[in-house]
C-alpha cells in the first residue's frame, strides 16, 4: 500500500509559477515510477510528467520546457515545478505511483486544483 498526498495548488496569473508536491508513504521502496496527471473540466485525464526510480524523466509535449518533475528521496516527495503557466494548464493535478512489476499506476492522490487566470 502507498499513500500519496498532493499540495501546492492554487490560483496563479498567466505566466506565473507554482510548485506542486506529492508526499508518499507506505511501501515506497516498491515504487518503480511516479507521475503527475491532470484533468481539466470536461476533458480526459492526461499524463503530464513521469520520473522513474532510476531518475529518467519524460513530459507531455504541451508542458515540455515549462514543467520540471523532480524528487527528494530523503523526504519521499516528488515535485512538479510549473513555470510560464497558461490558462490551458488549469486542471486538477494528481500524483500517481506505479509499483515494480506492474504497468499501471495503481495508487493516486486526492488531487490539487491549479487555476491559471487573470
């Protein structure tokens, strides 16, 4: 079992920045990858960024160059630094964990709202 708690969402103006945090607890040694997903109103949930246990990162084309995923192993926390935010980045952002030997993200946080508006 893994528990994930996101924080750091809020209201920001276009061009601004936010940093989301995802604190993991439980069987964290068995986590193979962690990801940030988002779901805008009326839209399908989409993957935003992934970081593997080996440190490899990948990003959706829409956020590449603006968002950075990172982790602090001592704090068991994954971050999503979001710069140059756009109104289309408005969504609920979720943290997810994928366990070793599996292909799907089984554990999800409760989500944190990010709103980009002037």
